[in-house]
C-alpha cells in the first residue's frame, strides 16, 4: 500500500483508535453525551477512510493524482472540523453547531471528489 491509499488507511487506524477510546471513556464515565461525536469518528474517520484507502490501493492508478490529493486533504480537514464542532456542540456550546455544518459540507464536497475519481477509475479499461 502506497501514497494516498496508505495515507487514508493510516489515518483511518488513528481515528478508529481515537473513536474506541472515546467510546470507552463514555462507558466508564456513564456519560454518553458525546455519542454522536463518537459515531462520526467511527463512521467517517475509521470506516470511510479505510474504504477510501482500499479503493485507492486497488484502483488509484486510474485516478488523477491531483484529484486524489484534493480528496485526501479536503476529507482530513473537513473531518477535523466536524469532530471539533460536534465535540463543542455536545459539550453544551450550541453556538458551535455551524462549525460542524461547515465540516459536513466540506466532507460532502470531498466525497463528491471521490465519486468523480471512482467514476473515472471504473470507466478506465482494466489492466488484465
């Protein structure tokens, strides 16, 4: 695994561990206020980033490097903004809800970039 594939999968592992630690922290403290934050960390950070990593590993050669790089960096930045916004919001700082929304819009844009890259990869002739 190399390049963008490796970067996505490596960050997925980090986010998966952070999500698990947050889940354990909530369980020990019997305070589940951050459950939506935990869920977003696990679904976006762990699951979707791992899937992106595997996609780029198997099909990345058919995706323009600039498109894959833009996808990676926009997804990373947007994910960080979502998590910070959700953490603050579910900590009682409701004025930060727009921050989570901005992050969600950024992540949607990054997913649109991924969809374009996946479309190009699926249209490319197979290397067999």
